């Protein structure tokens, strides 16, 4: 199983970023996928989750109406569109799935600062 995130970076408050997670080594289209984030000294928190066919999504209250999770099963890729970014969104963002065990990507840094 391999999960590779990309798309992080530095953005000003109110800006947007789109994260991608390229997946391989497991049946992607049969798997629930999630985005988590972590700030140093704090526990990793769930940001958003998407069902295997993308019909059901769940969001943390702190990102509802601003973030959108999606997936392209033909490309084995999951996305997180982040709009109206706030400084408190600054974190390392991780892609996650469960397939006979927990699998995490290496993470991508998102920094929201002026």
C-alpha cells in the first residue's frame, strides 16, 4: 500500500489549495478514504472522509462549508479542495486508509499565513 500526498504549501488567509493523494497497492475503489491533519503537540484529527464510490462524505465541524473531499477512482486519487483558509488550518495533512491495517501517507505541509 502506498499513499502519496501533494499540493501543500504556503497560502495567505482566505486563499485556496487543493491537496491530492495518489494511492496504489490496494483496491482503491472499494476503500473508504480520509484526510487527517496534525499540529505539533496535538493529536491527529480527522478532517474529512469519503465513501468508496464518493456518495457519502463527512467533515469536521471546523472545515464544513470550506473544504470539499472528492475522489477519482479511475485515477486512484483522492482530493481535498480547501477554500477560505484560516491560520488555524495550518498543519501537516495526511491521507489515510484501512486495508488489513492502518496506512498513512508521508504528509504534506499546509501553512496559512500572511
